[in-house]
C-alpha cells in the first residue's frame, strides 16, 4: 500500500493546497495530510480549526479521487511523522523559485535523517499557483474578496475571524 504524507500549516487550506491534494491522490492509496502545529508561524487559526477545515474538504476530495484521506496533526520532526504514519513518500507543492531553496535544503537534510523516505514535488494548476495562505489572510484582513482563492466554508471562517467589512 502506497502511503503519502502531505505536510503543511494549512492556515487556512486554500485552493492551491486542494489542487495539490487532488494530484497527490492520483499517486498514492492513502494520503495523510499532516497539519503542523507550527507555533513559530503564529497561525491565525488554532490547530483544531485548521484540522476541522482540512477534514471538511477531505470528505469531498476522498470521494472525488476514490482515495483514502486521513488528517493527522503533528508537532514532531517531519521525518518522524512520516515514520509514524508509515509514509514512503512526502508530498510538497512547489510554487515559485522562492519555495525552491527552502525545499531543497529540507529534502537534503531529511534524506540524511532517513534515506528511505522520498520527497516528491507537485505543481498546482496555473490558476492556483500564486495562492499563498499568508496573502489570503492579508487580503481578508484588509476586507478584500478571497473567494477565488479558498472554498466557501474557509471564506466564511475568514470573515468570522476578521469580521465582515462590507459597507
Ligand atoms: P508550510 O508551513 O509547510 O509551508 P503551507 O500550508 O504554507 O505549509 O504549505 C504546505 C505545502 O503546500 C507546501 O509544500 C507549499 O509549498 C504547498 N503549497 C501551498 N500553496 C500552494 C500553491 N498555491 N501551489 C502549490 N503548492 C502550494
């Protein structure tokens, strides 16, 4: 059984993440979405809120792709998380050159920690490549419309966090 781990902060889950999840589901039998606690990033949404949003999206995605999707919060080393969930493959999304350097270093170091876990990079559809949770939050905070970047429930969660700014 091929098990993939797609880790991230998902603060919040965007259409970019969803596009990567769909593609990853074509490659594995079970996709574990690892939601990092990531205190350093000072997430807007609590771990529970992020997990609930990812779980809600996963139901539709699992049905659509006919793949088992499991949501797994984690607070340890990525490579240890991969071992915990028996993943042979770590899936990461690549957006622009800016992502590359960090990802390159992470693969290099993870490979030293455990050479048996492979990392694969997927690119989202051109429509979704530019989407970043950080910018989505910034736009929502300033009262902009993020409905092209996130699903309806996530949009509502953002409106609730920042309050509706419609005049
Ligand atoms: P992290 O804190 O690990 O960067 P994120 O939630 O920001 O967590 O991202 C998780 C993964 O999804 C990363 O591999 C990131 O590059 C990828 N990703 C996020 N948005 C997109 C997008 N629009 N297109 C492709 N990959 C993306």
